[in-house]
């Protein structure tokens, strides 16, 4: 239940006759819990909850450590999923989740797509905050942003168009927000829906890799 102090405050531990620094061993003996019955008047719920609880005895064996599965469930084995669910703060589901996580996806590409959706790639606009100047290494545009790379950049858009143009059809666009809409468009067959998402992730990944290798080679857009 947690600390008695948190449940009742200073006054409660006095009514119940439990010393401030008391441990479990101090408040139990072979007859049961050593709490004062007059605590019942002021803290009936706490008093009854404690007394309803089986008190520890040497016959019951040694203490063991248990993992909490949820609010009231404890087990001996560890479960990363239930631990994570207790630690994390849940947020609204994002509309683009199906464009990032799906069973056929290449994990490495999924991760890159996730970074891209979160706008966490170190694009020029973000590098500027760290005092580094970086234009688009693919076309020379001064202001390199996520929206530029996907797919306002003429170089990227040609790759995107050639890869997914047939699958997406008329809806293919250089605009980032409209691209998400076009990818989430309902009415595709299951296979097309998988293909279009794989194509998207592969292009996002490949363009980012190409952008980086040009940046490291220092031959930005030299082919133009
Ligand atoms: Zn560009």
C-alpha cells in the first residue's frame, strides 16, 4: 500500500502507535499487527486494511522480491512490457504510426522514418541551432529542412516520383503534409498499402544516407 506516513500523515502514525522509523519487523509479532485499536476511530479504512492483510511469520518462509505487473498484481518473473507500461506516460495515438511501424518494414528504415516524423533528423535548420551551416547537399538550397528533403527538393522529388509515382498516382506531391495524406489514403489493396509504405521508408532512408555521404565527402551537388 506504500508508506503509512503517506496514507495517514503524522497524526495517523501517532493514533496507530507506529514509530516514525518503524520497519515491518517492529510492528508485527506472532499474534499479529501491533497497531493501536484506538487508531480505528480516526482511520477506520487504514486500520481495517492493515488488519485484513496476512501478517508475516517466520513459518511463511523468507522474503522474496516480486515484480509489479499492474496496480495489484505481483509476480516472480520480470516482464518488460508490463514494466514499460507502468513507467511510460501514454499519449494520443499519432495518425502516421502505420507509416512507421508495420510488420513487413525493415527495422532500420522504420527507425529512420520515426525520426523523420518526429523531425529529429539533423537537417540544416536544426544544425543552425548548434552553430553549423548546412545547406541541401542534393540541390544547393540554402535552407535545408525536413520539408525540403521530403520532397520539396527537386532531386528528392524525382527519386520519390520514380519510385512511388505508379503506386500513388495523381496524389503524389512534393509537399510533406500532403505526402502523409496520400500515403494514408484508404482504398488500396493490402499489398499496395504495404508496398507504398515500404517505398516511402526506403526512399526516406536512402535520401538521408545520400545526403550524409555527400556532406562527408564535401562534394555537395557537384553533379549539377
Ligand atoms: Zn535539395
